[in-house]
């Protein structure tokens, strides 16, 4: 019985880790595409997991991953880039600029 419980926990951890890696890969690609489209530079070509969101108001899409990234515009480092990944939805990239928020859904 204990062996089965350990196997289930290890399996759940493995699946969770794999999904987080796939989410990060998708978020990095999405941020890079949007930055390139708008003449921005994705710093370090990376994103960082910020939160795992749990939403009660939408049971179909009850969870999602929120990644943050830094970007540069005209050689000046900026922060404020966010990528939202939710199952069954396309990634949403939100970039805070001087002219307001830039929101792209890939």
C-alpha cells in the first residue's frame, strides 16, 4: 500500500514537472514572437514562472500558468512582460509600454 502511494506521488510530481517545462517552453516562444513582432528584444531569451493561478469562477479553465519576462526597447531594459498559459486557450502575452498595455493572443 505504501509503495503504491509513493508511486502515485512520484507519478503526479513527474507529470507536473513535465507540464511546467512544456508551459515554460510555450511561454518563451510566445514572448519571443510577440517581442519580435513589435521590435522589442526578449532579454536572456527566457521567461520565469511567476504563479500558478487557480480560478473558481471558470471551472472549465480552472488553472493556468503565469510567466514574467524582461524586454528591451531602444536599448533600455524594461520589465512588465507577462505570458498567461491556460489549457485549451492560446497563450496571451501582455507587455506594459509607455503607451499602455500591449495585449497579443497567439
